[in-house]
C-alpha cells in the first residue's frame, strides 16, 4: 500500500491565490464586460484554461484590449502601463502581490533618496520589469554577482531583489558590495514562500521513495523544486497533471511524496493524491482476490 505525503508547503502562494480570487470575482460581477489579464495570470496551462472557461481572456499587451476590465497579475507592471490603461478608459483591477508592490515602492524610494539603485533579478522577468519601471528606468538590473564587475559603484548604494531570488545569493552580493561603498541601504524584498517551499520539498524528498512535483513545465519555480528533489537522489517526476503518471514509476515504491509550485492549484494536487488512493484500492482488490484464490 502506498503511503502518500504532501509537502507542508505546496501549491498556490498567497499572492497568486489572491490574484485568482480577484479575477474570479471580477468575472462573476461583470458578466457584461470583457475581462482580460495582462499576460497569463500564472504559469499553469490548466488554471489558465479554467479561467478561459469563465470568459477571462489573456491579452499579451494593452494594444489587444479596447474596452472592459484589465487585470494586473501578481507580478505587477511598470507605472506607465497603469497610466496607459487609464488613458484607454479601461477598468483596472490591480492584483499585484503586496510583496511585489513593496519592492516597487522601495525602488522608487531609493531613487528619490539619491541612491545608486540595484535590482538583483532577471531582467526578462515581468516582475523585474515592473520594479524597474517603478524606479523610472533609473535602477540597474544585475542578474548575478559577475554583472557587478562592469558597474562603477557610487558611494551611496541601494539594493532590492526580485521576490523569488534565493537569500544566499542575495547575501553573497551584499557581502561583496558592503566594503566597497560608504553607505549601503538594502531592502530585503525576497519572499520567503519560495524558500520555505523549497526546504519543505527537500525534507520530504529525503524521506520518500518517489517524488511528484506538480506544476507547469514553463514555471521556473516548479522546475527549481524538481531540481532540488532530484538532487536528493529520490526519483523525481515533474508533471503538470495526474494523467502524466505512468504506473510503472510506482512499482516497488512504498512512500510517495508530493509537492507543487506556487502556481499550482489545489485541485491539481488533489487529483494526484486521488490517483494514488485509487492505486491503493486496486492493490487491495488484487490482494483480496489472491487471498480468496488461496482459500
Ligand atoms: Fe507574492 Fe511571494 Fe507569491 S511575492 S506572488 S507571495 S511568491
């Protein structure tokens, strides 16, 4: 019989859950209006499909929206996007995660206070673009510590990080800078959801025979979770849905661990748990049949 354990911290983070609730509420209350999210709300095709079924469409830019409601996803956007949406007379629902909002606020504050401002993050990520926009395009984005070498540091330096960066790598960068400048102001904008989720996945992977990591193949945080679990040497499968599970993966396994990325909804997790329970039923039926035959 399979023992199934779900990681203590798995699935939607606070910011994503909040954004989805805001979208569903907007779609329910405004059936006569077109509802768009600016970019897919989350990196999870199944959830995006579900929202489409509720008539929530995905627009890749404001140019695709003529009227109705535009929802800003949890990553946030640069202030000029909000201004442009207002100019188009769109109703704006801002589902930017409050933690991302903080990072945006600090970016602006550091620039206003005259600090040479750095954003530690991935410049292609929408969240970082929004934070950069909040700095009025004045901050410098660095992807890693090597990027620092090409920049001449001023005497007053300010730092913020993309919310999903690892605390260790941020600490490493700050350590490098602190002795090179006169004043350093750091806002720790890292969201601990990622860290907590990763350590809880690792702990579980070390304790089970097989790990399922559920989440979009295009989701960076789910892929990272899968890497962390694989590194424990426990066979790990990154799947989007329960349908991808092949029975032979479970052969000879007793303990199954399940975790999920921040953009994975509870029902996708439940589906996998349910499938494991069905496996157990089958095993029970088989063993009862065997017993009957023996008798
Ligand atoms: Fe917000 Fe943290 Fe999620 S920043 S969107 S709660 S990962």
